[in-house]
C-alpha cells in the first residue's frame, strides 16, 4: 500500500442530516463519478439506509452497479441511453435532456419514469419554455410517467434570473404539486426558495460548503518509500531542482498516475512539521524535502485535519470537483464510521 484514502462514512451521515434538517426538503443525493471519488457503493449504502429520497448518477453503469449491490432507492439517470429494457427492469428514472430526447422515449413506448429538465440559461440540456406545452402533450399520450421537473443553475450571477424563469415555467404545469421539483444544488443550499420541494446535493455531502458546518469525509496520506540524506547544491527529479540546504529527500508513493496532478505544489504534514515538494511530480511518486530523517513506512498527511481541503484547493488552484474526481482507483480506500 503506497497511499491511503480514508473515507469517513460517519461524517457523510452527519452532513446529510445537517443538510436535510436545514433545507427541510427532500434530498436528491448526487453520486456521479464514483460519488466524486468517495466510492459509489459505500456512499450509496449509507444514504439508502438514511432513506434518502433519490440518488442521481451520471451513467447507466453507475445505476446498474447500485442495483446489483442491493440499493433500491429511486435513481435518477442523467445519461441519455437507448437501453430501455434495462431502464425498465432496474426501475431507473430518466432525466430528459431535450424535446428530441422526449420524442425518442415516446417512440420507444416503454413505461419509464421521467424527470423533465427545463432550460433556464445554462444552455446545456433541457426543454425550452416554448416547448413545454408540446412536451406535456407528448407525455400525456404515452406510457411515460412524469415524476419530477428540474433545472440546473449555472453560477451566482445567473441564479436569480434562472430561478425566475424556472418559477414562471413550472407554474404553467397544473399538476405540479404531484411532482418532485428541484433546482438548487450544493452551492445554493442557503439561498433556498419557496417553490421547490427537493434539493440536489453533491459536493456538500462530502463536506464542501462555505456556510453550513459540514465535515470533511476524505483524508489522504502517503507512505515514505525512501529517505535519502542530501546536501546543498544537489539536484532532484526530472527538472533537476537544486536543493537549497542540507537535509533529506522523502520519496512518497503517489504521483500523477494516481491522479495527483503535476501542477500541485505538494505540501505534506508530519508531526507538527510542514514538508514541501522539491522537483516535479513523477508518474508513481513525488519527493518532499525535510530537515530531519523520517523512517520508511511512515505516513505523510496530504489531506486531512492539518491540511484542510479548502486550503489545499486555494494552494493548488483547483476546484473540488477536479480534485476529487481525478484521484485514481490505484489509491487504496478504507472506510470508517468515526464521528467527531
């Protein structure tokens, strides 16, 4: 084991309950991209045990994986697929991407549950406002079951305008009280509104939010594979960075092959000492400089209590989405249920 990801499922549970109690809405938990690197199955099992209203995934493969691991919570699939029999057999709800997508589903003639996405300004997917009447008519004359309606907000600057459009469009639907209506995402939990009854949550589940008191779910450490004494003037790694003082080079078992990007100016923590990278990151390793020797096999913290994620994101100039989703399957995961 070269590096270790510790996933605290106790913190995941606390975060979910905090968000649910604060929002007072149904929760749609976004578990796409392997639950943002936290592990689709373990995260899905925890949230299913808490009776989360729905789980959202990016791909059909993710949805099938949840079902095969006996997670029977309703699933919302964002991917467009023509595997209608599988969707029906596994009871997977489809997010409609466009009017053409809807026509394709109507033609397939399967009794699938759907959520209708509205285009309010993101300009990626969704039914346009002037297409709504046609869309509702198509659904009413098909075996499709409309269970929800939603939109995707782009950013702080467009939030109010998009929310206004969303409110106006859903008010054209006479049976909207029967639908699951969701617009917010993790970024907008504390803004809230009075016309949605559900909220989609991704990053906040894993402890990323500026206002709510949420807890980090992930901790990352890497083992020292080699400790070598080095003198001022010697050079390190492919870029031959020069050592500025006598000390020790620590080789850690993590590199860009593990999803630890070349661009990260890595900082490590060990027993009240911060250790800084020297040389560029290799495919399977990187090097830190230390003024004192550290034994082979010792763990160096790369993310955790002493190196909080927000500090690292600022230092590495990367988004949490990019950071989490980049981490490779090569890094060993362990799961705990510690609460604090």
